[in-house]
């Protein structure tokens, strides 16, 4: 098995992040704005 180069691993992570961001932008073309009452973050209390 060949050893992987650290620079190659970093490049793969960067490309994956760019492609992931592009996919999200294609699925959700408009920015999602949650009003304060419809926040996706749930607070316990």
C-alpha cells in the first residue's frame, strides 16, 4: 500500500469542501433566512 502525501490529503479536503459548497448552493439557490421564532437551533430551558 502506498503512503499518501500530506499535501495531496489537504488538496482533496479543499476540493471536497468546494464541491460541497457548490452542491448546497445548487440545492438552495437563495440564502435561507430563519426568523427568530423559526430558528433551527433548539434551546433547552
